[in-house]
C-alpha cells in the first residue's frame, strides 16, 4: 500500500470514529437535554435537525481535510426550497450525509434497523426521522412531513446501488409523490471510485481518492390522471424515474470523459 493510500486509510478510520462518537453523543447527551428542556415536539425536531445538518457539514469538511474524498455539488441551491420530495440514487453509504448537510429542515426515510443501531438511533429519534417499518405508516408520516413544509429525502432503490448495474427503483417514492401530489426533485449521485457500496467493508480503501459528484436535476412533475389506478401510475412513474436516472448517469459519465480527454 502506497503512502497516499495508507494516509487515506487512516483518515477513513478517524472519520468513522468521529461519526460514531458524534452519534453516541447526540443520543446520550443532546437528545435527553432536548427532551428535558424543549417540550414541543416540533421545536425539538427542528433543533435536532439543525444540529445534525451542521454536524454533517463538519463531517464532510473533516473527510475532505483528511484527504479521504473531494466532492462537487451542482445546483445545490435548488434544495433550499421548502417541502421538496427528493429522490436520489444510492451508490454509497454516505450519500444521505451529503444531502442532509445541504438541506434546511430535511426529514428522511431510514431503514428500521438503523433506529436500533446504537450509533444512529439517538440522532434518528431526536430528529423525528421516519422509519420504513410499514408502508401505510410511512405514507402517512411522509404526507404529514410534506404538509408542514419539511423536505423529505428518499432512496427508492431500497438499498445501495450495485456497481456497474443499471439503477432500478422500487415504487415507494412514486407512491408517495402520487398520493401526496408532490413533484419530485431528483438528485443524481456519482461516486468514483466506488466506495462503501453494499457489502463492502468501510476499511476497504480505494486505490485513488474518492470523488463524489451530486447534481440536482429539474423537478419532475407527476401525472394527475385520475382515470388510471394509482398502482398503474406508480409503475409508470417508477419506470420514468429509472430511465431518467440511467440516462442522466450516462450523460454524467460522458461529460466526465470529455473533461478528462480534453
């Protein structure tokens, strides 16, 4: 292992230790303090989400400062609007960190097992994030969150993207969009080289520095055709989303190749 890769391995280790300590601190210290001092649930969630946003910004700066990764975020100003339904592909474990770090008062839908993980359950409960334990409960929680003007982040693949495979979404995101009548704000994420993919241990250090590229695409309006069943509309919208992401990812890669070739 060359010196640069060794250093990035050390930086990755320090980053994960910092993340774990931060999660435990929020869960064991900040969350109880908020529960004790702030009676109103909405206010408590607001403060916790603001704290998490700033912690994630600091975490990204730490990884960048340690040489673990660089990143580029195109059109991030589009995420500053309230009440967005943000759907993104999921190439890496840290995708959600970049999104929540750049969105004010964002809610997100997380896997139920994360709500019992000692390093993540404290922040999830303090911020009032939605767990995907049941479809109807998720839909109602999503509707309520969007009604209050909170943006909602969702990864419709249901798991991390498998490298070198087309993006294939499930219908959860489309169902939420249709049933809440909310336009979709797509965010395309590219991670090169791939890291922290499904089944890949955190200590597997890529041969070169990771470069995260995120691009907020134009809003995708939904079809309000009441003549078709919602299930059929959801299938159609899901196919549109999968096609859109795969097409834009190809264009993303082509642009990157042209820049490198130039």
